[in-house]
C-alpha cells in the first residue's frame, strides 16, 4: 500500500538495459557464471532475445495479463534472475503438468511460480531447457482474462 491506495503500476517492466552489462555485474562468481550459461538455454527454449525487465530479471518474450479485478499489465513470458543464494527461473503458470520434468531436473526448490537452483552444474540443462520451453508455450497460449 502506498498512501492508503494499492499500487497499480508494475515495477518490473521491460526496458532497454544492457543484459550483458547486467550479467557481468553480478557480484557472486558462481551466479554470474550460471547466468551466462543459462542465457543461451533460455534463448533456445523461447526463441526470443533476452531483455532486461526491471533491474534484475532477464526476460524472454512477453505476455499481457488481465485479472478479474481489472488489473492488467505485461510481463516476461520466461525469465531468470541471478539472486544472492540461487538462480531463480520464472515459470508464470506454476508447475502443474511439469512434475515429470521437475523429477528429472536435479536439485532445486520451487515456490508458486519460481524455480530456485543453487548450482546450475548440478541440474540437467536439457531437462531445464525442456521445462522452460513447455512453460513458455503454455504462458503465451494462456488466456489471461
């Protein structure tokens, strides 16, 4: 809440930030290396070029959402962020129907729409690419109304 009113604008918007400079500036060496490894995986899985969303998310493609409440906006259809303790891969529609892939991925945790990987070299990158490809396709095909 800001000034007693719910914040309506999306703070994580697509921008013209330099993805390479962002990745080069990731302070942790492991997160930085993992981000550079993940970048082409995400590009292949989505067929989209990387774009910076907000100040810390590398996004691929976009979708427009509209909720029953009337709130609407645009978001990355797939993305990742090199966070302090793990790399987070964004899966907008969550993990329903992705259980088989998650079971074959390797060490990870999930929250509602986030896949957290502490060590990218400990997971199967082919499975991760397949998971992102499936999630991306579901996200862009979903009716958000």
